[in-house]
């Protein structure tokens, strides 16, 4: 059993030591809690659990840490993919929901598995997700001061369970100040993909990740016989012509874990029950 999570990209040089430590501690806590959860749950259930914890932490750009768009509203996206059933579900630009990844989980059991905008929000209300404002004072202050960040914050998780099954989940609060209606990579197969051979979750600039079909390429190459490292190498090389900004985490069917970022500063953590690693 293995688990790996990411907390998006951060420019740690612009944050103080206290904030940096808080992020590291949060990743360690969430990775270890999620691994404990994995002992008695499936990979799909575990990635939802882990991403929900990330959405609940204002340090990360998802859920209650989400960015505010150019019209002053918060819209979030999230997706879930089960490597066993090959089903993907997701929400795009959903509003006023505490945990978008949990809405994606409910959508896994219906025919129309990816919903956007007001349709996604309406579906959430119909299924018991109460109105919840994810806005925090920090994001409002950033918006009002028009302080544009890197805009590359996303959270994600890939898990391998006791039965050898893989799943991936990704959630984002957007890049901030974007045009309403903009689609990120997080609820597409470019940013979140899994099958029986490999699971991948992405963070970075959504447009770059979609242009490269990054997650689907990595998983397909592993399926076709590439090692995880070689699949990453070839796929990330294909970002270079346009200086694509992306970071990815992955686990293959044999329990190998790998991560790579094109512009080093991705925050990630992994835990296999014995060894915990956190890098940023």
C-alpha cells in the first residue's frame, strides 16, 4: 500500500519560515492520516479522503483556500478516477461547496459523470451538500489588492490499496483572477488519470497541462511498458517547446512512486507506512 499527495506549487522564497513549516506539517499530517485510512479502505475511497483533508486546509489552493476569479466569485473544479473501473467523474466551476471532490465521488455512480457550472452546483444541493462559503479573508485581501500569485495551486492524491488497485483525485481553487468560465486541467484526463497500471495527479498551469495531455500520456506510456521514470521523462520533455509549467505525482501497479516538476517548487509528500518524505 502506498500513498502520495501534492499541495500544488508554492514560491517558498516569498513566504516566511513559519508558513513553510506549517505547509510541511500539514502535508505530513494528511499523508499519515490518509495512509492509516488506506489500511481499511479502497484506493478510490482513500484519494477522496486525502483530497478532502487538503480542501479543508486553507494553506492550499482548493476548497477553503480557493482563489477568487476576476468577477469576485470562487469557482472550483475536482475530479476522481478509478483505475479499476476506468471511470472518471468530476465537477467544473462548482460554487459554494466545501468539498468538491466529494461531489465528484457522488457523480461516479450516475450516468452523467462530469458536470459544470450551475449544473454541478445544483447537483450538489440535490445530494445534500449545503451552501458553504469557501472564501477566507486572505483571498479577499489578495483579490481586492489585485495581488496575482503564480496561479499554479492544486491538490491531489494517488493511492495504491491492499488489493493492488489504483486511484487518483485532484482538486483546485483556480489560478485567481481568471475569466469566469475558464476550464482548468484538474477535472480532465490531462490533469487526473488512472488505470490498472498507473495513477497520476497534476498541478501547474492548466493550459500547459491540457496542451500536453500530461496525465493521460504518462499513464498510457506506463501501460505500454515504459518505466515510471521514463514515462515522466518523455512526457515532461514534450512540455519544453512552450516552457510548460507542470508538476506530477504518480504510483504504478508495482508500488513505485515518482514525482517531477518542470519548474521546481512543487510541494508533495509520500508515505508507505515506514518512510515519510516531504519536499518543496
